[in-house]
């Protein structure tokens, strides 16, 4: 709603002489139109005021209607119909005027009551009469309608009625009756003329002066929509229709429901207030909510146009408000940018002009020296010293020898660590309790490879006098290493995150929750006279076989540790392996350059007899082996003595055999000869008694081989890599990189998807074959070379044997869920073997059904842990 339109200034008819003001008896003026003198002046008036003729016509509802400029023309019939409807509207409105005069008196009394109500409750709703007056004010606009002369007279009557309303309080009733009589007479005359014209269908006659109308422009209320007269952009004659209550503080009206008064003394009602819910709903539903602002002068919501928003954005961005203005217009270089050097004289510059000033240099030097010496302090240092002087003071009784050394030019200097002061043991004449006895000296010498384990890095010596002390032979080397450490030591402080030790240790389950596993030594199997390099167990777990450097193979009963049989082999036994097939009783023994297949003759007698019958006669083979195989390996007959001891088949090799291993089905077994170069690996078939070389050339020094428990794959370990071959397709599947220098042995998980590799570098590598070719985890549990590793067939356990005479049992759970990593937890260190010639434990093997562990060592014993 636009306030204060009640007294908006109307545009006047240009010719002042055309209108004559008639004064009534009491001084009231009545406006009448003056006719032009002749036709020529009438046409001039018609042409000049074609669009502004009805700019000042008021309807009976006190409303202004603006012209809609530039609209098309309409037919005469439409003009007659529209103006007839307009006349009817004017009649209805004039009929209501008498009633409104009576209501105005009541409104005045109501407004006085409302003023007192405003003081009590400013949020009360506006009265109905005030709302009606606002509605009437809202549509006050100029109406330009071409019409017959009767319409002009009708408009004049309406204006007279309006002036009557404005001055109703000061005029007498007699003047009102006289005016009404004049208006009614003119209205009746116009009605009669209009009815005659409508009946005859006569077009309106064009008379002189204002009676001559231009073609009708489209009504502003055509189609029921309010059209803007200034939509085309011409606002040169637009009237200021904003709130004009005056330049006063608007907060005076905060407690009232109106915002001021118009020229007539009527209140200007504030727009209805909305709560937070209405604002939120409007924000959600109204697409123009973001561009709506409130006018502080009128309290109205104003929707900004795109041009307004663009102008605001340009001002906020610090740009020129004019959209057409360009910041990047081409630069016109009025003056040249090149420096023209035109010297007056061509004498070269003196040396003084490009040398620094000596006086300034001395001044700067004095300042720098004062800063170094602490005579001049910076503001920060001065503030720091002032803060320290205010606080409590502490003093050192003894000057510390580890205080921070104040050094210039080096920020946050790190003091070099000081050497520990010499003790009594370093004296040339130490007390007798500091001298080593034989046991301490032998222990000191035993740690030659691990010097960090020694209690002292020197052996204390005793001299009678200082003259007898000889020259220290390691003095120069120690001084050199000391200087090297100081030189290479970083001289900067590094910020280290303080992490407690409890965060560094991974959260592993308790060993009590991972039982059962071997914890105690139960039995010791004694009988060999030299170190036992290899041990193997029967598939049922009743008997044990061991191979030793004393050139014998012994078969033991597991439950009693009793040696049942001793079989001489004639050479050092480096590897023994019991056939995993429980239907035959057979042991493969690698002794020197021979492989002996021995029937141990223990257990079920029927099984022993069946094995002898199976190996009695060699199968006839029509294929002839090539010379490469025959020169490397021969299947030969055994002697009578060997037959009595249980030997059934002898296979001669051309190099020493380090390892023998069985395939899971028990028909194939492989042997490894590390010194045989391209013929290092041999695969033998027991049923056909044939041998073959799987590789034409070897890539490195082969250490050991292993058959996959499920798939036809062969694992071949060289010194630094492990290669996996497919025996059916005869191709390389993958290559594993343990990142070590020398592999000692390897073991595969019973499921076949995890591999454990042991090295001579004290490390074990756990490989997840489905995950990567790099180790999933490295285990550094031993202090010396690891000789062998083994998995349990049923329990999630694995063990390792090392030269540090320890056997470590660990928990290794492999989950069926591929997304879950294996759980590896070290459980128990078993140190019962004795070290002999720097050798400790050689081999480990688990019982096939029980959580028991067998280990063989250099102390000629096999130990059972349960």
C-alpha cells in the first residue's frame, strides 16, 4: 500500500484560461470548463492535449488512474460500452458519498478512542474504517478516458463532490443542498442524452474545444490488471508518491500501529508484522525473498530489480557504479616510457659513488657488535627480561656442567654429548674386584659379534706403576670416530611428538587366550653322538626319525623317547623326511650324494609288508632318459647289508644333497643340490622310478624347495628371492621379494595362501600370497641366524629355531575372511638347547595332531615341548 496518495498532485490541463472557477455564496469554488473561441483553436487544443486531457479526472472512489501509454486504439462501440460502465460506477460511488459523510463524523470519534488504545496496546489490529480508507487511497491514479461531453460534466460533478467532502466540516448544510441540486440536474440531463445516443447508435459528435476527443487509449484497468504508466522508462513527470511524513525519527512510532499522518491528518497504518514462521515460509516459497529489502521510511518491502542488484554488487566490489564504464580501456601513452639519458658531461663516475660508505659500515658494525655482546636488546628481549624481573628469582648453588651453551650465529644450538667420566675399572691399578675372572673373560670374548651386550667395552688391566702403562693402540681410531660422530651429529632441534610406550606396542591378545601351545620341555631324546641336523615325524604321530652328523638315522618312539632302530648311512645325514602318505611306510634320507628310501619297519606289520611288495620290483619303462639326466642321477640297487637295515631304493646324485622334501600325495619328492648350478633341483617319481629337471637353468644359488599343499605349484628359494612355478603350465607365477641377503628355509601354511621365510639375518618374513609380493610382516624375534621354521597342520601355531639356542613358538591365525589380516602373536621362547661351536637349534617340527613341538640341536639331542 502506498501512503499519502490522497493528496497527490494531479497534472493540470495546460490552458489555464480553459477552466473557469465559479465561487459559491460561502466562498466555495466550483470549476467549469471554458469553451474555446473558434474551431481552429479547438483543433489545436485537441492535438496538444491528446494524451493529457484526463490527467486530472477523479473517480467517485477518490482514485487516480494512470494512462497506459502507447496502447492500441479501439472501436467506437467499445468506447461507448466502457464509458457507460464507468458512468454506472460513478453513480454508485456518488450515491455512497452522503453515507460516507455521516460515517466520517463517527470515525473522528473512533480515532480519539483509538489514540488512547495505541498507548496501551501497540499491536492491536487496525480498525475496519481505516482499512477501507487505505484501500480507497491505494488506487488513486490518473484516468485518461476519451468520452462524450456528458462524461466531462460527470467528472466535474465528481470533483465538486470531492471538494464538498474535504470541506464538509466547515460548510453549512444549505450550501450542500444547493450543490447537490446542481449536480443531480446535470446528471439527469446526461443520462437522458446517453440513452438517446445509445438507442439511435449515433457516434459522439465532435464539438469544439474539449468536447473533441482523441481515439480512445486502452483502459488502465483493462483485463483487471494495474498497468504502470512509466513502464517504458520515462519518469520525467512522475510524482513523488513515497511516504512524506517528514524527516523525523521513525522510532517515535515504534509503539504505535501507524507510522505518521498524511496531509489530511489521517493515519498511515504500518504494514502487518510477520513472525519468524511466516518469514521462514516466505523464505522457502517466495523466489524473490533474497532480493526483498525493507524501506525504513515507509516500512514497505521493496523487491530489488536485477539492475539494482548489479549496481549494489559493483559498489561492494569497489568498482565503478556505471555498468558501461570500462576499467581496461586502451592506454594512451602521452609521454614516452623510455628513459632518455642525455648527460651534460661524459666524465666517468668516481669510485666513491658505488662503494659503500665507510662511516655507515662502522656504525652498522658497532650496532651488530653491541647486539652480540648483549649491550643492546630488542623490544621482545627487553619485555621478556622485564617479565622475568617481576617474578621470583632462583639461584644455582653449584654451577651445572650441562647448562645450555650460549652460542652466537647458531639458533637452538644442541650441545654435543659429553663422554662419561672414567670409573675405577679404567684405572691403571684398579681394585681386584674390578678385574675379570676366567668366566667373565670368556663371556666377554663370546660377545665379539654382539659388542653391545658386553658390560664394558674394554678389559680392565692392572699395572704396578704408571710408567708400565703401554700406548693405547685404539686411541687414534677412537678419537677419529668421536670426531666423526661430532661432525655428523645434526645441530638442530627436532620437534618430536611425545608418544608413550603404551601407544607404540600393538594391542595383542593375551597368550592365555591363545592356548593351547607348547610351554614346557617334556622329553629329551638322547642317543646321537653328533649334532642332529634334521627331524621328521610319522603322519600318525607315533614315531620320530632323526638324521645326524654321526652318519646314522635313528627311529624313536614318541611317547617313551626310546630309540627303536638305528640305520647307518655311510655319510653325513643332512635331511630326513617321512612320507606324508599314511598308506605306505617310507622315509627319504639325504646322506652325502645319495638319497636312501628306507622302510623303517615300525608300526603296522601289514603296512610294512605292503610297502616292501610295492618297492620289490621296478616298473618297466620304455622311455629313455637323455644324457643330461643320466649323468646327474641314477636309480641303483642296494647291497644285502642295506636291505637288512631297511633300505629299499638308492638314488645316486653327482653332487651333495642338502634337502629332500615330499609332495603331499607321497608319489613325488624333490632334492636340492646347491652346488649343481643349472641342475640344482631334481623331481623324482616313485611309482615310475624316474627323475627329471624342472628347470633348464637356475636363476641364483638355490637353497630349498617346497611343494604347495593343494595346487601343483613349486616354491623355489634362492639366496634373495622366492619364485613360485606352475608345474602343469611350466611357467613362473610370481616372484616374492623378502628384502634379505640369504634365505635359510621356508614353510607354507596348510591352507596354502601364506608363506613363512626364514633368513640367516635373524628375520622371519610372513608373506600373504594373495595380497602382495612383499612381506606382510617382518618378525625380528631371534638374536642370531634362523635355521628352520614350521607350521602346525591343525592349530594356528608356527615355530622357528635359531643359533641363539632358542625355539620361539608363535600364534599365527589365518582367517577365511580375505579382508581380515592374519593375527601374529609371539607366545613363548624356549631356551633349553646348549650352544656348541656357535650352533644352537637346527630343526623344528610339530606333532600332526597334538600341540607338541620337537626340536633338534647341536647338543646331540631332540627335545619335546608340550
